[in-house]
């Protein structure tokens, strides 16, 4: 058995060896030890639970509602239907690339850890730092954006129930978001087995809700739009004179809904047979989301009517809620909104769980301020409880942006995709560039000869979409309509850079993923809470 990365076993400046090939280990705990970490959590996610977790991250029914406005304004039916269709191919390439790396090195650090095996040794600390902080920004922004979306859906349901006499002001949405964060923080403080059961239960609601929406709309809508209108009608309300740019802005819907591919990777230390189950769960979730999401959007466009301007002025701020109201009546619309809220609640829960494991993984490598605290595993729940409540606090601060401007809050949606996708494709493209020069070994789930072209396409897709997601969603651009995602992203990188120089000036600098995990008290059971 490989030695554990403990302070007693390795001196302060000792780099832990990971020369043992993971695939040759008999025990998953030994595999984890060979990568530099001592197992801390129980492996209680089953096959169904891990697939449910991956599928819950996307939350199609709720994701379509939360992002429907942007492509509708960007190009009407054409942007709604075809931006999702074409965008799904790019997202699938990212998902396949992520799954391949997760299979090779299944740890709670996700693709952050794989940096150790895809770049030359001298670059590992710097590249690990960059990827780790990018992934952290994306994970935190994801947690904030999904809880904000849930709060918007709850207030929209209240507005619908009041026949729109209640107008759901921003302050109320923010207040509801704070309550949602408290609920999800409490759920994520529970033992893993309860989180696994909740994920399994919610995926049934997720899939059932999609088919319920599709069937209900097709049955009740008496005046469906023509196929020509659904698939070829372009109508931009964004103000952009260039229709191509306006159409591309609609990619936010698919980019946000189908991101956080590595969420499943961040619970691999709680999953049995993780090097097979986790990557396959990622692939299944991406494919199902692409197909079912596209079908749901087609049905919504068939049943939404032709008054796009009216939908964009929906009292609730959510056009899909108005589509439900017009076709299903008040009672049916409320029922669908409740289903949507349940699905979004699952997405919020699993995104926070993934983010907590990200913080835990980075902290045990000494990357974050107060790492000893954030890497502590509670001895009762066997979960990183302090990390959970740190997320709640940061997400609450981000939620306050909605009080300043709707577009400021929208920046959190955009930066989620930008930060997460770059944290994925940097290790992916490094694997291609340094092939044969680094100790990378593929896992049981790999792409074979298709790996390199898929990896390269994923990289260029992210480069393209990142630029688009930084564009203002409407013009002319004013202070309140500016897209602040690039400001948030660059500000975060400046913060991370400043802390890098401070950290490297210390007597025990950051050495990279898995190198100094043993120096933190989390690796000793006697130091758990």
C-alpha cells in the first residue's frame, strides 16, 4: 500500500510521489492514497445515485425556465431552438473530455488534480493554482446563480398565484434567495447517504416534470405555432444590429444549463467504482440534457404564441411561467411551477455539494486562506460542513448584486460558464500539448483515437463561447445594462494572483495538487470536528 500523505510521513517540503499507476491498485482507498490523499468520506453514492446527481446538476425543466428569456430576446424562435442544438455539440465535447480525465484520476479535486499529470512538473504549482481558482469561482458563481434562479421561480409562482397583483420586487427575490441558501446549507451538512437518497428521488421528479410539461402543453395548446415559425422565424429584441452576434448571445441558455460537468467528479471520493461510474454518469447526463432540453424548447416555442414582446414583458420576469398560464390555466401553471421549483431545488442542493467538495479539495492542498478550517471534515456527518457554510456566505454576497441591477445578477450566470469551462479545457488542452512528455495514464473510460480531436474542439468552443458570454445582452449599453462578467472574472484572477505571490513567499509555499495534503490536520481523524 502506498504511504499516506501525512505530516509525520513527509516533511514540510516533501513532494508526495504519485508514481503508482492508479489503474493497478486494488482498493479505491489505496488509489486515493497513491494520489496523495487519505480517504475521509464514505463511498455511499450508488450507480443510480451518481447518475441522478449528474442529471440533477443540469435540472432541465428549471434551467430552461431560468434562461428562456435571453435567447428569446436575442433571436426569438431561431435563437431558442438552434443555439441549443448547435451549442449541445460543443457542450458534449467538453463533457466527454472532462469524463475522460475524471476516469483517469477520480478525486474530489476534479480536473484541478489532473494538472499534476498533464503538465511538466515545474509548471504544476502555477497551473494547479490557476485551474483551482478558476474552478472555485465557477463553482461559487454556480451555487449563487442556481439559488437566485430558484428564488426567482418562487416569487414568480407567488405572482402567478396572485393573478399578478403581486409584482415580485428584486428585494423580495434576494430575501427568498437568502432563505434558500439556509435550507441548502442545512441539507448539505447532513451525512452523504441522505444526500445520495435525495439526489435519487429528485431525478424522478426531474424526468417526470419534463414529460409532464411536454404532454400538458401539447394537449392543452389549441393554437400551436407553425413549424416554419418555430424553426425559421428570427426576431431580435436585443438591439444588436448584427444578427449573428445577437443569435450567439442566445448560447447563454445551453452554456449555463449544461455546465458544471465536473460536479460529479467532486463527489468521487464518496462514490464506489468512481473511475467508471463518475465519467459514465457525466456522459449520460450531458446526452440526456441535450436531447430532452431541445425537445422541451421545441414544444415551448410551438405553444408560446407569436407575441414575443408580450412574453419578454411577462410580469414574473419568466416567460415560461406566462406560457404555462396561457395554456394550462392558473391551476395547471401553478402545478408546473411547483414541479419546476422542486427540480431547481435539487440542482441547488447538488451544486452546493459539489462546491463544498471543491473548497475541501483545494483547502487540503493549502491553496486557500484558513485552509485548515475549510478542509475539516465533521466527524458526525463526515462532510466538510465549514466549507458548506462558506459557500452560503459568498453566494449570499453575490446575490446582493440583484439589488443593484438585473444585468449585474445576470453576470453571475455568464461567469459561471466562463470560469468553469476554462478550468476544464486548460487541463484538457495540456493533455494534448504535452502528450508523451508527462505521466498521464488514461482510465477505464477513455476516447481512444477520438480523444485528441474532441479535446481540441472543446478548447476552441470554450474560447469562442467565453467571448460571446462577455458581450452585453442588449444595446445601447448603459451602466445598468453592462455585462459585468468579464469584470468579475478578471477581478477574481487578480485576487488569485495577489494571493499566489503572498503564498509563494511563505516558508511552506503551495507545491501543487496532492503535494502537501498531509500537512493539514484534516488527514488525521483525531483532528476532525
